[in-house]
C-alpha cells in the first residue's frame, strides 16, 4: 500500500529550525538571498554572532508556517494548572503522554518558546512539540551548493598546478610534516633554500613563507607543535 511508504519520522521543533537555518545559509552562500540581521539584537552587537540572524530568521519562518497551517505539529497537552508549591514548566503540569494536534488558531493565540519547544496558551500548554520531517523537507527542500570545479590546464587537461605547489607537497613528504610533528620553521626554511624552481634558487623570503605555509597556524605561535593528544 502507498500509505506504508509515508515518511513518519518526527522532528523536534529545534531540529526543524536547524534544518531551515542550514538552507538559509546555503541560499546566502549561493547568492540567492541576502543575509538578514536579527532585529532583536542591537546593531553594535550583530557582528558578535553572525549566525544569530539566520537562526532567528529560521525560527520566524517555521512559526509563520505553523500559524498559517502549512506545517502541522503535535505536542503533549496539559490543561491542568500547577499548584503554587510545584515547579512545573510555566504554570502547567500533568502533560499527556500522547501527542495531539496543535491547530493554527492555537499557534496564533499562544506564546511560543522555540528553544524549549513549548506553546503556552491561556487554557493550556503543549510541550515536546514535533513536526513531520517530510513536511519540513517539502517546504524547505535541501539546497545544494555547487562545488567549484578545479581549474584545468588547457594543454594537458590536467588540474592546474604550479611548481611551487609540487615543492610544498615534496617538502611535507621529505620532512615528514604531520599534525603531531610540525618541524621547526628555521630548518624547513633552510630546506627550501636548498631547492630550485625551474632552475632558479628559492629566495630567503620565499623559503620563509613556504616554511610557514606547510605548518599549522597554531605552530606559528609557539614553535614546533608536538604531541596533539
């Protein structure tokens, strides 16, 4: 039966928002849309968390879809208010062990905490909110970011390379550079000074630069990096 092929996977609300955020980031990377800043963050603090605007935009898109009825959701409902001495979530307890449908009207009338996946209304509260994965993917399909093809030498049809790239690779191999053993920059620079490129000797400045390029950035701050755990 066709109904048996239905994707019944349920995503937590946070998973759906993370998926939408990823698609927004990919659309920005492709140049399809411009980055949107988070209106809740002051302008002078927006540079501290550039992804915050994407996360907020994703949360808003998911909430709009829920309020419009384009995306369906279920949650565990409670209509029992907490007693004053309890510490239940936001004044409600005895939530059902089964999920029930949340209507667009309830989304529009309630107050949503997307991080906790909680919808609080005047007469009840939904927690542990889930949404169908297939609906999220239908509304926000996966955006593929095209990979740049390597440059090709028109004469040979091979990927474009320079003698300097070959020299860097040979330096790594012959000096046994690895994440655990970065070697010493001075010794590596001496090795480069002994090499030639197209018959020309490697200058001291170029040797120093290439000795830097074959080592990890962290090694530049404290000498040779050894013993990475």
